[in-house]
């Protein structure tokens, strides 16, 4: 098994949850502010248009939510004893890959094939 511990996965999941919560909160605040205004901010030379900020926060929120789900799946694999084993070929996933991407399900060759 990898040098990565379950505690490390739990800790990194908690970080992802914090990012997801922060992004969702910022997005909710923006939506609330936008509902109370009918300003045309698209032509405001002083700031970022709300639509751009909305898109940015939506992308951050979705990415953080995905990361949380990936850590949940990694923890399920850990508990099942399959963490660090490629879901495609069954070979061990190199520790270096798991250190960089602890939620990896595929080894590098299988990930490259998957695209």
C-alpha cells in the first residue's frame, strides 16, 4: 500500500470541503446581491462584471465539489482495500502519482488510454 495514510486522505478531503463551502457561500452571496440589483455591470469600467464573477465562482464550486467526491471515493477504496490499485489493469498505482493525485483510480498508462 502507498505511503499515503487514510488520515492524510481525510485531511485533504476536509480541505476540499472547506474550499467547496467557501465557494458555495461566495456564489450564494453573489446570487443574492444580483437579485437585488438590475444594474448593467457589463459596461462598468471599474470592476469585474458580475457574470464573469458568477462563472468563476460556479467553476470553483463545481471543481471543489468534484474533489470532495473524488476523496470520498478514494476513502471507500481505502476501506475496501483497493486504494492504490488501478481500477482498469489491477496493477499498483505508483506512489508518486498518488502523492500528487491521491484520488487517482488509474495508473498512468491506463489514464493516458482513457484520455
